């Protein structure tokens, strides 16, 4: 049996009421009810240190 187009393994996708808007691994919206945030460079630097590929608040790519 083939898996569906489910490439991202982040647990955010299988949960409800995720506390973040974007998935840090694929930048897909995981909770549409969370408003988009305007992030600062510091917040992105911090998020990058946690090895998030994408920002969970605005969906911006942090690691290229
Ligand atoms: Zn994902
Ligand atoms: Zn951000």
C-alpha cells in the first residue's frame, strides 16, 4: 500500500489544537485559527537555533 502525499513527519499534522500556525518542517498551516505574527529577527534567530526549518509564527523559511 502506498502512503498518500504525506511527506511531512511532524507530529503537528496529526494533532488538533496545535499551538502554532505553521509546521516548522514544511511551513504548511496546521492551525488556521492562530493569527499570523510579525516576527523580529531575534525571534527568527531563536527559532533557527531550535533547528526549525520554518518559522511557526509567520511561515518564513529560516534555514536555506
Ligand atoms: Zn509539516
Ligand atoms: Zn516568523
